[in-house]
C-alpha cells in the first residue's frame, strides 16, 4: 500500500432514496460528488473498500497539460483551474502545488515531438516552452547528463494522491453528501428499461441517476447488465523515498525515470511508461480493440499470466445473483504485486543522474491497476441503451490530474446542465467506431 490515506467517517443512516448514486470513491467519483453536492443534489457515494484506496491513491500525483491528447486539453485546462481553487473552496489540503513540470532528453526526436505538440497546444492557450541544452541543464541542477534539450510546462503541477480523493469526499460529506465505505454495489435495479435504483450489499437505494466511476471494475460491472464496455487494465509500480536533498523541485521526466517531490521531503518515483499485463477473460475479449494500443506501447510492457486473473478480480468471467456476494465484495481493495525491478531500476537511475542523492532509499512501494480505453481517452458519457446510467471511467493513467475537470463534466451530464467542455470526444458510442483505433502518440 502507498502512503496511508486520510480516513473519512461514514454517514450514520443508510438511505432508501437519493437523487444520484455514485459507484466508486476514487478521484473522479469524489470530484463528481463534490460538484453535484454544490449543485444541490442529494448524493450518495458507495465504495466497496475505502475512498482513494485503489488507483486514485497509487498514481504519480502529476497534474499536467503537457503531452496530453488534444481531445483532453479543454478538460485538463478546467481541471487545473479547479485544482488551484479547491483547497480554499473545500477547506481541505489536497496537496496541490503549481510547480511547473520539466522534461529533459538526449533524444532529438523527442524534442521535435514536444515542439509539434506545443504548437498544437498553443491554440488552447497552453504554455509549453521548448528548452535548448543550456536551459534544460539550468532546470535540472545537479544532473550529470548533457541534455540536448527538453520542455518546460510552467502552468502544470502536482497533488498528493493520499489526500486528494479523501479530502474532496470529506468536504462533500460536510456539505450534505452521504458516504458508505465497505459497501459494494452489486448491480442496478432496472424498471421499464431505465435505472430505478442500485442494489447494494446493504439493501436497495432507489434513484433514477447512477454514475459508474468504478475504475478498473467498471467493465465487469457493466457486463453484468449486458453493456459492452471495452476496457483494458495495466499494472503500474511506483515507490516513495525517504526525505532527501531537494534537488528536484518539479515533476520531472526523463527516459530512465520519472519523479515528483513530496510534501514529506521525499520523492515519488516510477519508470516512464512501464507497465505489466496480467491478462484474464476481459483482456481476451477485447484483444482486437486494444491491439493498436498494445503495438504502440509494447516495448514498455511485461507479461505475467496468473490463473487468479481469470477467476477473480476485474478481468474475471463472472456472473452473480444480486442477493449473493459479488466479485466486488471478494476483493475490497486491489493491491497488485510490486515489480521489484522497477524499484531497483528507478533508484539506480535517480542516483546515477543526481549523484548528490547517493544513499537514496525507497521506503515504500506499491502496485496499482490502471483502467484504459482503446484510444487512451476516457469515457464520460450516458449509455443510450440504459437511461439513467452515466459512465466516467477509462482514464488511462490520466485520471488523477484530470479528476476535478472530469468530476465537473460528469456532474453536468448527470444534471443535464450545459457541459463545462464539449463532451463529444468522450462519448460511449465512439468505442464502437473505426476512428477509435487511433492511438495518441503522446505519453
């Protein structure tokens, strides 16, 4: 497990009805809950484990515009605006710091790619400054590499995954939302072809609006109701270090590692782009849709086949009765195995690049399961075949930074308000269109 989460007290009285029920207490679910509560809705958030305990508490903590898919740019622009407002607005410390972000490289092709991206992003008002060799060196004091260049994104930043979703949820509860943890939603109650409630392990809650923000579990949940949701899962490893000299003061990417400073004086570290696949029935079911993405990323992926992936967890082939224990109750919190080589390689790369960090030690490492869409862009959308259900999932490793914007857009769709950004790029129906095979070349 990563850094201990801020723990939130459950509400006292389990309700019979709600205006909206949100399934999943990650950053997107918590942000959606906050935004809907601000709009005046009676919201219930149900989490099978603990708020922020899965990928939303296990990511790198980066809040970036740099190198995002163009389709996501309006949403991340709004998300960063919200990150800057939320500490004061909620009265909670979410760990957000507007530090900027630095990429440095010896690869001229990468510099050309970043330059092209920056020219595209400038149309949205995004600042992305290409660095020459001297500038890259100035922004990475203590590094030994003679960089050929880099890129600096001054308006980006980072937040604390252990604080963010719990903090948003604590604020929402104070404003009137209800929270129940260790309470799985087994399925939907459906009447006349529409959502009429959620069936939980504690009983039925009547509602006509449900948000599925269940991360890696979303596809399995939807399949129980005959809804096809092509999603893939990738396991990432990250670790944190003991407090160390503050040589790196912004989120920093280079080919051999990525890191960010922590509020406790250490660093959160990962290997850039590295991931592990542990395929189950879901991976086999959607192999064709995900092949273009796999082909683009295969050099950074490893495989591990486990029988358990086929019989339990998000990848399993499962069917359950609504009055019986569901797969969501059998695994309250996903805690994938750590790839120890990632930890050792990451430490070695940091110390090699920054010799003043000699003796740097990892104090904790963790794995997290990342839910991915075939085109690396999330689904934030109603499901035409089941009125009342809104999906907010498939964030493809980008969900933490974009979370406050995603929460606002999801809330707008639930409320049928004018959306904060155009929702068309995130529509559910695109998953079945040929254009979905386009894979972003950005990281």
